[in-house]
C-alpha cells in the first residue's frame, strides 16, 4: 500500500485522500442511524464535507468521498443531500 500512497504527480497512480472525515462518527454509523435516523447520518456527511472544504489546499487535488451502496438509504434522502448540500457547493464553484 505504501507504494500507492506516495504523492507522485508523475507516477502512474496519484493517492487521493478521503478528506476530513470523523472516524468516531464512522465507527458509530449504525448507532447514529438507529438512534437519530438516516438524516442524522447525512448531517455527519455534510459536516465532514464542509470540514474538507475548509481544509482544502488550493495547490493540490483535494478529495472528499463516501460510498452509498444500492438500497442502503432511501433515494429521497440521497436526493435531498445532493440538492441541499452538494448542488449549492457546485453552484458556488467549491465542488466538482
């Protein structure tokens, strides 16, 4: 893994980090969803995205990603997250 995790822009692979995620929240994902609902989980994702943007280095490729598996969340919650959180950031030019 260390061979792939080296930042070498001229190399065959460029390592892209996850962004500013909350490891504690990710460890408690199921608990958060069970106790507070799916929307609470997407609030965690939104906060992590905002923290990633605040910590972005304009001299580098900055990445923030998360994975949603088919059927994992209701589509309306995903759509809400995209339209309420991601789309405004795209419109502002902060996210591609």
